[in-house]
């Protein structure tokens, strides 16, 4: 599993064939989404991900914008 930052975006990547990577990625996904981060996947256009899907292999997390 690999976690990198691109500005305020967190990129989570894992080996879909590794049970340890999938488990760790799932735990990381749950941790960030509980904190209010929005999970998205990039296909033709960004799509919000509401639950962890182990076969994706890459998820981007964006912070929830603070209103005022």
C-alpha cells in the first residue's frame, strides 16, 4: 500500500492481489471517511465512492470544504 499527497489531495494505492494491502487500504479508507474526507475514483470523470471496493486499486481523498 502506498499513500502520497498531491497538495490537499491524498492518494491511496494498493495491490489488489495482496490481502494485506487490501486490508490496510480498507482500514485507511474507513479512517479518512470517518474524519469527513470525500473518496473519489477517476475514470472518465471523477466519481464519489461511498464504500471501499478492493478491486479499484487507487482512491483519491479530498477534504471537505469548510463553509462560512
